[in-house]
C-alpha cells in the first residue's frame, strides 16, 4: 500500500523516513530517498550516518532533480536525442525565451523546437521542463523508464513532497502505478519552494498538493496518514499553539517539548530594543531577504533557508503581510503564511517578533517583551 504522511513541523518526519528506509534495506530491499533541496539531501544522509556510521549500498539518497536526470532521462534519452546533458539550469520562471515582441510580450519556444524548448545553449536542461522530458522519454521507450525505476528501487520515499509541482505529479502517478511501493511525506504549511512554476495542476500548487493525493487515493492505492506525525518535539507548548493559529483549518500539532528556560514563548519586541534583545538572548534573526534590516553582527538567515533547521531562539523580522495578520487579523497570502509558519517553528524556546511600538496595543494574545519587566 502506498502512503502519504501529512506531518507537522518538528514531528521527526525525516527521522521516520530514515528509520523505515534502514529497516527496508536491512531486509534486502533497494530504497530511494529523494527530496527537493541539497540541504535536505545532506540532512537525510547525516541522519543515516548518525545511526549506522555509514550509508548502506541499498539506500540511495539524492535530490528530486538528480533523480529525474539520472533515472528518468539518461537511461533512455537516445530515443529522443543523442547529445550529452551538461547539467541543469535552475530557472525561477518560464524557460525557453525566443524573443520579446513589439508589445514587449515574451514569446517562448514551443515543444516542436525540441532543443530550444528543453535546453539552453550549453545543453543544460531547464529545471521547469525536466519532469516533462522524463515523461517524453517514457513515452518514446514504451514505458521502460518507470519499469526500470521500479526494478532499481523496491521502495521510494519522497520527502518534502509539498515542493513538487506541475508535471512532477504525472511522474508521481507513474511511480504509483509501477511495482515500487511509495511513501510521500510533507507538511502543507511549509510550502515555500516549488520545483517549477507551472500552470499544469495549478489547483494543486504548494500546500494544495495533498488534495491531489486525496482526489486520487483510490486509483493510486494511497493510504493518507494525517495523525501519526502531529506531535512537535521541537517547539514548546506556547510556540506550538501560536503556530497552530497561523493555519487554524489544518490539524493542530501538539507540543512534545517540555523543557523550560528563563525565557519561553512568543513575544512582540519593540524595534528600538532589538540590539539589547540580541545581546541578552542571542536569537537567530530570520528575515525575508537581503534588504531586511537585520543586525550583521549576529547570526541571521532568510525564511526559506531556515526550513528544516532548529534553533533555541529566533527573532523574526516580519514582512508587511505578517504584520498585517498580527495587528489587523488580515489574511496572509499562502507564501507569507508558509514563511511565517516556518520561521516560528524553528524555535525550541522563544520567538520574538519585531514590531513598532505604536502597533503593540493592536496585537492580540501575544505579550510585549519589556526589559523593565525582565
């Protein structure tokens, strides 16, 4: 039976994957663990090494893009083209620009122009076309791509599945229909990245990807588990409750962190007190981008790159949508919600959110940290 596990932040989903993969490998099965980012790939490898001291030969850990190139395109690329792929170009939007017309509209190459559509001039494949090229290789080889994948890997784990999009879902469908058993794990609240921006399956983008699995659970023989990974072992109860309020309609996480310190919970802090707060508690500053007004003398990281990491304390430099949600209860867009949730749930003990003093009285259910009270 294939499985989709909907996990909460800090619930140990990567640990769960690693433990299950080790058990399968020890029983003689070949296992693939794939995830979107290089950082997550490294985290998975490190966890296996922490447990065993090495990575078993029967376990392959690689990013989703590497998996698609190595096992989706290269084995049967001769059915479509006869040159070497020099790598991949990671594109932020739509690739294959042909020209800009007189009205300044971008005109893109169509798939009939195979080389220009899929590859840049260095014969690097465009990241947004990679999963589609896998499907084309499978069509030209009469299904041999996914037949081969299922022979290579008896079990496939996909971590951070909420990062997949567009034609990736067609790739997953064919893996589901193969003889491999599949386990997908992800958190709809942490959908900050996407493998590519695509209009295909747009209604299932980011956090809505789990609707795709729910809609196809019978055809794909999927068991959807939304209860086994809901305990957040990272965040204390105060932080956990606050993070639940960001996504009130999703299953709430329960805290598994019972450790207490001299400074626990979620606070608003005056923008004039930031330096003093940094000196006293040494939190990691989490921010939107390089334009944010962080203190360069203390550790800092943008919201997206902090995903999957754990810190004792964080100091959040909120974006405008985050501030509006705090002071006006104005609904955030999906991207801001995911970033805010990720930032809040990085902390074990305390979260401080910078806010101008004039807005403090408008914030409900979040205390203001004052040094005079400390």
